[in-house]
C-alpha cells in the first residue's frame, strides 16, 4: 500500500511549506519517545520524519506528487519528464532523531525537558533549548586541478556551482547557479586550500557549509616540482658525462637556457641553477632553484680496442 505523506502530517496536498513545518513541529513533539511511551509512538515518530524529509524538499515533493511513492523511491528516468524533480531514487536514511535535531537546531533538543514524579515530562518556560541555535554544515571539499604553468604565472579560475538558496518567504527554497572566482597566486603549492565561506546549500535551520577548493598539481612533461624547486632530468651519454657538455632547458616562461656542465657527471651528481625554479608564494619576486639531474646512458657493448683505450685513458 502506497504511503500517504500528507496524511502522516495531517495536512492536505495544498499545504504550504509553512503548514508542513507547523505540522511536523506539533506532531514530532507529541510522538517523540522522550515524551510518549505508548505502543506505536516511535513508529509514528519515524513516519513523521520520513514524511517531513520528503515534503520539505521541493524536488522530492514534486516527484511524489506526480509519481507517488513508487516513482519517488524507484527513480524517474529523464525521458519521463522529471523537469528537475528528484530522479535518482529516494531512500529514507532511517534516522528520525537526525530529522528532529536538524529541524529544531542543536544537539540536545530536550535539554530543557525535566521529569516530575518519574513519569510525566513537562517543558520549562522558554521551550526547547536548541530552538533557534543553528549549526553549520561540514565543509564541502573539491579538488582544483592546476597546471604547473598556472602555478608559475598565476591565473584566474571561474567555477560555476549550483546550490539551494532560501526564497524571500523564508520557508521555500530553489536551486540557483553562482560563479565563484579563484585568483590563483604565483607559487601556490599542492594542497593549498581556498575557502568560500557559507557558499553551500542554505536551509532554514542550518548555517550553509563553507566550500573549500584544494589545489592539485597536474603532472608536467618536463619538470617535477619539489617545494619551490624544479627538477629537470637530462639524458646524457657516458662520453659526455666524462668529458663535459651543455644542457638546453626550456623554462616555463619560454626562455631557452644553455647550461655548461664541466664536472664529471656521476650517478648522484646534480647541477643547481639558482633562481630558475618556482616563484615563492609569499614573495613572487624571489624564486627557487632549477635542479638538473642526469640519466647516464652507458654503451651496451665495447670492442676490445675501445676497452684498451678506455683503460689507458683512465689509468692514473
């Protein structure tokens, strides 16, 4: 048998959002297990929570009104004309206490209840302690993928979000788009967090969550970043590693560096070029270093004559 959420809240199908809130407030207090120990009270309390969870959400309510409980819980495919309604299949989370706490605000909505004679509960003047105390939703974290060039030069990223906002009547809500602008500073590192305070979904009894973007650095074809330094790996033949050579490195800003290497290049050797790394985030006029590492290519085989000549050349 299909569930009638309107009947559960003792309202009709034309009930306004304010009517639904008043009904839930009255009935949830009446049937809450803290105040009602009669058989079936908790089941009624749970039904009220599910009914309010559906009817207080415009998308769920619209789907329920058009397709009933079966359509709401089974999901409505786009070709059926959901028109923005709840289409993913609804399942009640089964926690009526959470619905109750979220509605009244505060962790202990019965903190001001006291028991007399061990049986009857009454409310002191002032009502529920938690009423009117709003809690902020936890932060919403999203990755912000940036190229090494973005983090070298700095850039501006515009990100469109869709969020629920309260309408002017203070009871109903709607989905609206908003553009968030992120001004990426030169030198920002992996893990940098950019916070947009209270830009999450709005609700009548909660403070919107902060939206936090976390910088994730994309891999680069030439460089590996290490804090403020850039690592470049050059492939070099053994002959050049022993006799000297020059390395050409194209920088992130398009310059071509020609760097002489006159030392003997052994497997652990690296060449440091000061000031050619990433800008420092706290002082972009200063930069880290470019560190050149080497991958030495050894010959796969040598003739007897070449081995003799090498031995002769290396004999001290």
